[in-house]
C-alpha cells in the first residue's frame, strides 16, 4: 500500500479509548480550579452571597463523584497539597468521603494520623473514615490509634472520640485514659469527652473494657452524672460481668448505697447488678422495691425477675395492687412516665409466672 493510502487507513481507524484514570484526574483538577475561584469570591462577600456561592460549590460534587473509585487518587493529591487553601483541601476530603469507596480509607487514615496536618483536616478525616465501607475493625483501629497520640489536638481527639464511642477500641486503656483526663469532676467539653469515652468502652469487645468501666464507676465521686454514663456502658458489657463478679459487685453496690441524690443511677446499677447472676444480691434488690423513687422500685422488680426470684412475685403483685395510690408513681418533671413504669412492673410480674 502506498504511503498516502496508509495514512488514510490510519485516519479511518477508531480513536483509542481515553484512559479513565487520566480523564478523572483532569476533571478533578478542573473542578478544583472552579471551586477555588468560588472560594476566593466568598472572601469579603455578604452572608447571602456566601451562601449562594456555597451552594454553587456543592453543585460541583457530582462531576467528581461520577468517577467513583477513580476519583480517589486525584482527590488525595488535592487533599494533601499544602499549597492549597485549607478550605479547598477540606472539600477534597469531603468529596473523598462521599465516594463511599474503601479505597478512600487509606488516605483518610494517613491524614488522620499525621501530626503535621492541620487540626481541622484531621478532625474531618476522623468523621469521614468512620462512614466509609471499610471494616469495623479497620475504622476502630484508625480512630483509636489517633486517640493514643499524646499530641493530638483537642478538636481532633473530640472528633475521633465521637466516632469511637460508636465503634469501641481494642485497647481499653486508650478510652479509660480519655475518660480520666478531665479529673474527678469534669465540666463542659471535658465532661462530654468522658461520657463519649465511657460509651466507647461499652462497645469495646475485650473484657478489659468491662474492668475499666468498673474502675471508672469507683473513680467518679457520688452524685456525678458520669456515674450514670458509666452504668449505661456497663449494661452494654453485662455479658462480660459474671467473669468480673467480685470487682463489679463492689463498685455496683457502692453506687447503690451512695447515689441517694441520683435515683437514675441507682436504677441503672440495680439492672447491671442482676447481670452478675449472684443470688447474694437478692436481699438488696428486694429492699429497693420500697425505695422512695418509682424508677428504682421498677428496676429492682425487673432485676428480681431476671434472676427468677419467685418469692418476689408477691412483692411485685402488692406493689401493682397499690400503684395508683402510691405517691412515688405520681407524674414528676424529668422522671419516667408512670404508665411506662407500670407496664414494666407488669412485664416483670409475668416473667415470674
């Protein structure tokens, strides 16, 4: 074939398919050129204009997200580029999280654990990686590794704690340390951190988490609202408590005897005490049926039913027979509704039939 005909034949061939990864990279770069231009226009604008520009920025997301996993690498390059504005990098992180792809997990984990990154980015990474399709174990390990860092900024620690409160940690000591950092009487954000740490211990698998909660129950002074938070977490770990019967029993009975000003804590302690499956606590639980608070009496009845203490059936029947005359069951602001407590008493009575 003569050269001219060869050229014509070559021109007639279909064009090679575009490289999807290269196309995704080009589109991500183009989107962030627009995005950073819009961010620049927000500077000095009034609130109405800022809101409108924000909506315009958000409308750019579908152009990136349509590339799915192929957008991960170019978004990571934007997210980790120190020459870009932090706000632009935050948008890249947000888009990366919105891909929902497990491939987005490693870059978010690296950023979360990098002390050289801005605290705002690390905090956003903690929230972003928790919602990705990675395994629970991988997400938990990343968040708890961040919490174990001594120099982690408070803002980032709080974001990681929020997610770890739902996932737990493999090392209970990480969360126990966070719970104790605010001291015996934490206030404000420190109290919220301690509450989140206790919740995380309740969702941690190792038995050491139950042991840490038993220690925290004794750590906080009488009347502390954090005792109630710890008791809620101990309820989550109740299946582990029979193996820690001695240490858990001491902390729980001490809480029942010392929390006269917080009946909700006594009720929670009574419920957890029954999970120890120890008949030695039956006399204490039966005495709580006459405690001057309806929720405590109801929790005691449920605990006795759980332990299958059949002689308590008559105690509960007498309580129900007089419940409408019992001033403890009158409506009180901030306390459980009487009708709900009565239904719980009736369920406890049925359980002992």
